[in-house]
C-alpha cells in the first residue's frame, strides 16, 4: 500500500469523513475516493465497515480506545 493510501486509510478508519480526510491531507475529496477504491480492492472488501475491520485485523491501523478498554 502506498504511504498516502495508508494515511488516508488511518483517517477514514478513525471516523473522519472523506471531506475531513481530504482537508487534513491537503488533497481533493476525489483523490480520497480514488485511494479508498484502490485500498478496498487490495483488501478485497466492499464497504467502510469491512475496510476498517480488515485494516485493524491486519494491523494497518491502530484501534482507538473504547469505554470498555482498561485505563492504564
């Protein structure tokens, strides 16, 4: 996966919208969509939920803490 695709994946997996990710990365929303299309193809997933789950499973993104995670 290209570094810019990985950055995009990280932001989307953590809940940013396509527009927010585009602004954060300084790219167009169309470019975000292109990257996500490529990533979904590479990971063989169909939607954002599957993409996020697969990215976490493969260690491509770190899971954010939840209310049920222990505090350390």
